[in-house]
C-alpha cells in the first residue's frame, strides 16, 4: 500500500500551478454558472423599469472564453398591446478588451 507524504501535499497548495488551476476553475464557475442568472434578472429588471414593459426570458447562456451571450425564449410584453416582440434566440458576440475599460463593444448581434 502506498502512503501519502503530508508535507508534499501541503506544498502543492503553495505551487503556482495550483493557483492557475484554481483560478481557471473559479473563472469557469463564475462565467458559466453565476453570470447567466444574474444577467437574466438584470435584463428583465432593466426592461421592466426603463420601458415599462414586461420581459420574459427562458434562458441566458454566457461563454466566458469567447465572450458570447445567448438569450433564448425572449418575449417583450405590453399591458396595452400584448406581445410586442418574440424571439427564439438573441445572440451577442462581445469584444473582450473594451469590457476591461467598462465599455461594451458588440462584434455581432443576431436575432433568430
């Protein structure tokens, strides 16, 4: 049976590769899991407040590696006129560098 040396295991956490692996996993979790529900609620809240319309979104997906956003099942509803806009998917390709300066630069915007 092989034994594990506790000292070498503790030193693994101090290694730079551990920080890189942990940072990569954290970046993936935030990008794929935490950002989509936050973005969905913020989009709905902003449309409801600024345009006085009801926004319904089925699903929001974000890819943190290529900076693309996909909004599926988007419906914009008005109390007076009913359904104003309905899209199966809205796809947005963002440029990454302007985001670092807190600017949004859209490379492509597609509505299906």
